[in-house]
C-alpha cells in the first residue's frame, strides 16, 4: 500500500454525510484521493482505473445484496472494507466489513483506525516477504484452517501423512505460529483465505 497517496471510495447516498466525512478525511493531514460511488458496481469500475485502498460503505447499500458484495470483495483482495454506521444494522451484515466507523466517531478515532489499517497492511506485506510459504504449504494451510486432519489433508492432496506433518512444521517455523487459531488469523490477515469461506 502506497501510504503517500491513498485512494478512498465512499458509497453513501446522503450528500451531507458524504461531504462531512470527506472533509474530515481531508483535514486528517494524510493525502487522500476521494471518489463518490452510487452503487456496488461502481466499486469495480473505479478500481479498474485506480487501486482502491479503502472503500467506505453505508451498510444499507448492501442489505439484501450480500452475495454481490462478497463477490466484489473477492475481486479486490487488497482493499480494506469499512462500514459507515449511523443506525442499527444486523451484526451478521456488519461482519462482512473489515472494520466499522460510526457517525459519532471523532476525527481522532477515525484517523487512528486508518493508521492501524495502513500499518497492518504494511506489516502483512513485510511478513509475506519474509516467510515465503511454498505453494504446497499454502494448500496445506488452507485445508488445516478449515479443520481437516492430517489424514484428510494427505488424502485431498495425494501425499503421505508424514509429508503433511513436515509441511505443518515448516509452516509453523516460517510463521512462528503453532496453534490452529493463530494460523487461521494469519491466513485471514494475509488473505490466503477469505473470512466468508472460513465461516462456510
């Protein structure tokens, strides 16, 4: 992620809220390029011309469009998805976002959220370069975090259980993580798996 200039798309039907949020972001001291969207399909269209670092969406704009939203998210794996909340929404709907901000949040807390997301993305990029999991280790990791046993992984990948154990040791050594819960968080954070896939 290029932290010198960040592209933010906002999908919010209220002109007043869009302008207010845009002004807050522009006052933050960071260099943001802000795009206004009218609908979900506008996200993909905008992303063809500019890589989107953040997309801020009024959750009402994706109600009853979960599958469409998940498809758009999958097509842009490097984008952070933030819900802009100012009324009650079902928790399941809000769980589709990476983070949420509330209309009553201060400029400082919104800045802090962006700062944490930017640093997290940069840290993930550094970790990915250092660890270099092989393609086969990535396959084992994906199956491991979905709850497959060593035998099930061996059967699915047509390898021996001994080889699976060896791959698991290498994964733990490279990531520094031994628990399945930790590896699951690692896989989601590094976008090796999507959280929607893990929940299914």
